[in-house]
C-alpha cells in the first residue's frame, strides 16, 4: 500500500487502518468537525504511524486542548485513538460513559490502580491496537512549554510489550485555548502543526530485565525525541529536559 505523502493534509481518513464501530466513528467525527473549524493544519510524518499492529503513540502535552489535536491526527492516520487519561474524566456525567465506551483507558494516578492501567494497555497492544500516552502524565510544568522528564511507566510498557514507540509532536494549541490567558478560549482557525516522527530506537535495552536506571534512561530517550522534534517545529534550540522534582527542590532551598 502506498504510504501517504509527508506534506499531505489528510482531510479524509487514511485507508487500510482500524475498522471502527459506528458510534465511535460518530464521536470521532464530532471531534474532527470541531478541530477543522478551529485549526489551520500543517500535518506531516503520518507514514510513521503503522496502519496495522500495535504501537505506543506519545505526545508532548502542554495544553488542555492538545489531546483533541492528537485525536484528530491519529484518527485521520487510520487508527482508533485509545488514550490513557485521568480517571476523573470518566466520572463526569454523560461525558464519562461516552468516553469509556470508545475504549479510552482511565487511570487513578498515585494508586495501585495505575499498575492495573498499564496491564490494560499491555492487553490493548497484544490485541494489535495503538495506545496514546503523555509520558509526563500531566501538562508540562516547564515554563516555556517544553517537554519535561517523563514517568517510567512508558519505559516499562515499551520494553515489556515490544511495541514501537512513535513520538507525535504538536504546536499551536495555545492559540485556541490557554488557561493562563483571559479569555482562555479564542474563536477562529489557528495554525497548528502536528508531526509524527520515526519510532524511537530502544534496541540497547531490548532482551534483558531492565534496572531502575534502564527505565529512567529509556524514558529520557523517549522524552528527548519529543523535545528534539518540537525544537524543529518551533525553530528553537531545545533546553535540557526539565525536572519538576529538581525545580521544587531549588525553590525550597531559595525560600530558606
């Protein structure tokens, strides 16, 4: 099958990917319709998302609305977007049941249930599905919206499953919504760039039981791929990975 051109915009869904239930297709098209009305898209790299088989898609999370940009992109790439998301979302009346019915995977952070969520992700990958994760687990705390150091769950999932890890970098969501701005939401189409990169090379860690240090190194490798891809989009030099724990430590020392 011919791979899509890197410069294509993909108004229509890529052929040959996941079959979707009618209700999932309806919900996805509602999101897609909203995004078409809010964005001027510059998309590329979709050929890096496999049309078949398991894959872990990771993205740089810096805005409340950027997951919807990723949903649109992955849907048009031909795959069924399955997110690891906050458990609180599925408890929202009406919205929660709809979200769960589309195959999204809730996680209660900081609990034993987080491990259960990773097992669910492994099951999804074993079924040949793609799953989408923000390795940071939350919107980045880096002051200039660069990726920060991620949580090692992504490394464990990648090494245990053997599924390729495909970074998706995106920029422009703040033009649509910014929680630090008044008004937070702006109407009108804003330029948005989304790009999938080649799968991260994790071969140095394959075929062995990883140590804690290995998991940290794999996680950093994945976050560095996101950071460097974002630097290309932004046309700026990438800073070192931001460590929020170190930042809190520095703030505590300065207040003493």
